C-alpha cells in the first residue's frame, strides 16, 4: 500500500486515544512528484490523478494502488478534499475525486465522470456533528466549529440547520481537532477517518463530557428519503479529450470493480492504520455506494438546489 501510516493505537475503543490527521499532502509517486505544492511531471507522464486520504476512497483505487506496475502512466497525488479541490482547479492534477459541492461551484471548468461517486443512502459514519446537546434546536445562535477539510459536509450542515431545523448557528472554520473545537464551541463537524475513529471511540471531551453524535448522512436520508453524494470524480475541461483517449477512465472502473470485490481485504489492511477492527472498517465501506446512480443524482441535485440557488442542472457537463 502507498498510503502513509498513521500513528494510531491498535485497539478499538481506547478512551485516551486522540486521532490526528496527517500533516501536509501524501504523494504516491507512480510517476512524478509533488514539490512545493506543484506537480512536476516527467515527459513520459500523461495523467496526474488526485486521491482523498480517507478509508472510503480505497475501494475505487484498490487496483491502482495494489498493481502500480500496470498503471505506470498515472501519477497519484493525495490530500484532503479541500486540497484536491484546489489542485484540480489550479491544474496541478488533471483528474480527481472532489467534493460534490466544489464540483458544482466550478462546473464550467470541470467535466463529471459517470458511474463514480462516494455516496451514502443512509448513515455514513464519517461525516459527524459532535454536540453538547441532544437536540439540534439547542444550537440556535451557538458557535459550531466546522472542519476546513470539506466543502460538501460543511454545506450539508448549513442546509440541515437552515431548512430542516430552522436554526442559525454561528459557524467557525477550524482545523479538525475535537478537543480544540470544543474548547471554544458547542458543537464540531468532523469528517473522514478522524470522524470514523472518534465516532467509534465516543470518548469524553474535556469540559464537554461525551458529546451527542449526529450522522449527517442519516439526517439527510431521514429528511429527504434520498442518498447523499459526498464526492464525485471530475476532470479539467481543458484536458477532457486527452483523458478520454488515455484509457484512464477504463483503468478507474476496473480498479473500482476489483476494490468492491475485496472489501474484507481492505478492512484487514486499513484497520490497523486506524486502530479499528477489520470488521468495523468493512461494515463502514459497505454502507457506501460508488456508482453515481440515478437515485444518487436525485439526492445530489436537491442538495445543490438548496445550497447553490443559482445552479442550473443543465449546466452539468459529463466527460
């Protein structure tokens, strides 16, 4: 595996353990390197591909990560969603997983890949609001810390507050650290592996006790009856023709098929990295869907209409 190993406790449920996000960006250099925030491509490299540094991305990239010798024309660049959103926009990468919200914001510059997404028909376990209160309405007018790692999750929280619960918290963007967030706020939104680990541990937070946890995927599904699309795959519009000819889309689809057939293997590989059991990791991945189905698109469209009122669905362009 080419993912950075995190220094996490090897057992589930330890109340003293605090999850820490990896600092900086992690690069899996099949071809090329990331230097000073810029991708340097040798002449033989055609495609630079972005990957979220989260467990939930592993099924899609399983084949690419486990058989790199078959994909030596692809450079893998990894980072948190907000980092890759910016990298795709700037041209540092040609094709990437990005947040569904960020894609829609920059839809004129991107092209959407069919049959690829990170979606949840219900509970997602890795987009969680930790709160001092067991009632959403108690957060009206309170300070809520939000992660600086995600556009979709933060805007989903805003939509739920405004349209489902009719409250107006004061949102404060902060690095993802539950203890620091609760030191100055009444609730905290965290995503990704950190949320998965903290949600399983349910540890006490200094000065806040054991927070109530709200799963935003479940909140959305209960409210709308639709899945939520957290991430999609997008390409730069100015690289569309070259990407179509490159064969990278077919490689991605094959890689996803291999990964979905090996969920238990992924759980065994990734569990020790997160300090979670392989069963917990596999169960988590099986709650996701990765196909950008018609139902996924219905849920995504509703979210975008609520969060980006000026968006016209006809403006979505496919690769």
